[in-house]
């Protein structure tokens, strides 16, 4: 029995020695990462989209809850728009009234302008005819005066009877009276022409008023379109294909302009944000192949690529692990999956592996690689 105890103690001591030696060996000879790979830890990041309202209002209905999948263009929430609907109704009625007023004024204006132009043309034609008659009659009177002088000489010479002189004087007087009548008629026509021109000027002034009325209608229509835009903006639609992260506002609450109703997440925006030291940063290039390993499944890598490399070093964040405590500055690198993966969640810790040599291949598991 004592021999068994003796050998048992020896075996136990030997086992502890072997185990200790093994751990010491591992500590002194840690696994080395292949030179063509870069391994780093980080957290999944992405775009958190605040679905907010451009205009203030009361939340009337929210059609989704946290965790629901959503599609781009899907109606997610609706704010009460009754106030703007009332404004829209009022402005539509005002536009309708103004359009009737414009139609009536335009119709009368066109008729007035047409009549004024016809009247002016008629008066101008009459005046033209009168001017011709006046010019003709003036020529006749001129000849009458010559005839009168000739007859006066003949009468004085007793070569013509006295009644011919009287007839000549009578004809001259008659033609002068007729000329005066034509001139008075022309003066009356000129007055009428000026009145017609004044009416045309007034009609054209009314045209400016109609133009102002038309501009007013256009301004009302622009205001109507603005109200329609506001009403449409009060119906909030999803800008992405993704899911609802959280509900910020509740039905019945009044929120101001810019107030957030829901927080949304676009899975296609996810990327793994890792930090690499200054020794490996210059080896990493945009577009290089990479893989993302989740802590929950180290044997199922998510294919990815390098999409961003920081141009400025920063102090190592507390939550980031690096291979040496002497490394105080690191560079931020983003690894984006080649296609969206449902396993990725915002803030999830993960490990990124970057392939530096295209002639090599990425590992399919993290087993066999050193632990960060």
C-alpha cells in the first residue's frame, strides 16, 4: 500500500511537471501568424439611420416595431396632417375662385381690345376718306377763286353778264362752307379716334392687371405644391432595406421638426472596424481579400475585403487587443463583407484576417492561428 502511495505521488508530481513544462513551452514558443496574414480584433459597425420628420406634428400611427424587417419605400409611420389638409382645401378653393375671375376678365378684355382696334381702324379709314375729300375740295376752291377773278375782269370789261359773277361768288361760298363742314367732321372723328385709343390703352392696362392676377394664381399653386410636399413628408417611408433597431417615439406624442421616430439599420452597411499596428499598416491595401470570424463560430468565415484604411494613427483604444503592449498607436481599417450576412449585428465583437499575398489563401478556421 505504501508502495502504491509512493508511486502515486511520484506520478502526480511527474504529471504536474509535464503539464507545467507544456505551458511554459507554449508561453516561450507561441504560435506565429504567417507573414502573409494580418489578424486583428474589432467590433461590427455600420450606419444607424435616424428616421426623423422634417416638420412638427403628432405621431398618428407607427406600423412597425423594433426588430421588424423593412423594405425600401415601405410606410413606417404617419404623422397627423389634418391642419395641412385644411390649408390645402382652402387654397384649392381660392385658386378655383381666382381662375374663374381670370377667365371672366380675360374674356372681357379680349372683346374690349378687339372692339377698340376695330373702332380705331374704322375712324382712321373715315379720316383718310375725309382728308381726300378735303384736299379735293381745296383744289376746287382754289380754282373757284381763279374763276372769280377772271369773271370779275370780264364783267368790268362788259364782256360777261353780271349774273355770272354772282354765280361764281355763290359757288365759291358754297364750296367753302362744304370744306368747313368736312373739316369739322374730321375734327369730330379725331376726337373719337383719341377716345378709341384711350380705351385701347385702358384695355392694355387691364391686361397688366390680368397678368398680375395670373402671377397670383401661380404663387398660390406653388404654395399648394409646398403644402402637398409637407403632407407627403408627414408620411415617413423606409429609405433602406433592413430592419428597425429601436422605436424612439410613441403614437400620440408630439415631436418637433427633426424629431426622431425610429432608428433603422441597413445590414449592407455593416463592416468590421479593426485596428492594426504601424508595422503592418504599410502592407495593407484597399481591395485586399479578408475574412471575418465571429467569436461564436470560429470555423465559418465571412468573406470580406478591405474598404478603408485610416491615414492617421491614433492611440490604441482600451477595448482593442494588440500583440505587444509596446504598441501605443494603431490605424483604423474597415473590412466590409462581400455580401450582407445575417449573423452580423451592430457592436458584435469579431476577428478580421487580411490576406497580404494573393498567391496564398485565407484560413477556413482560426484554429491553429495565435490568439490575440
